[in-house]
C-alpha cells in the first residue's frame, strides 16, 4: 500500500471524503505546463494567412500528469490546510471574546456545528505532529 492510499483510507475513515475528492480532481486535471510547438500543427495556414511550409514555434499551454511525489505533496498540502482551520476558528473566538459559537442548520437532521475555544490546543498539537511526520518523511511543503 502506498502512502497516498494509506492517507486516503485515513481521510475516508474520518469522514473527509470531500478533501480526497478535491485532491483527486486536481490530480486528474494534471499540472499546467507551457510547451513549444510548431504552430502550423495547430493552425490552419490558409486561415492564418501564412504560407505553407513556414515553421513558427510558439508557446502552447497544456497539461501533464503529476508524478507520484507531486501527487503525495498535493495531498499533504490539503491535509495541512485542514489542520489550519482550527487555528483560524480559535482566532475568531478570541476576536469575538467568546468561549464558543454554534452554527445552527435549518436542514432536518443536521445538528449544526460548534466552535469551542478549548479545542484549539488539541488541534494545534495534531498539526505540529503532522508537520514533524512530514519533515521526517522528507516531503516539503509546496
């Protein structure tokens, strides 16, 4: 099992399928690169008003697949962003000078979500452990 597959399983178990879906969508799209190519391959010479046989190299934007390392790095970046959310919510609670804020949903069966000021420390510890593991694995942030 690859590290990517292992992390995918962890996210699924944590109910974070949406993160996995977004990362996989980015991977499927590929990374954007600029390539030089003979423009006559892509442009009808008669329409462009050019003479046949004239070679003209131009830059074209295309995509190429991510390498396995790049795929893993995208995934790790997504996880790190998720781990940053509690720090953001803790900052909001400090600004509001509140111990908690509860978001109430109007949808049936949805109990809403609460931000608690005391949850920040545990989540910050998890974020620090994640960064340590990432450094030990030799994978740096993009």
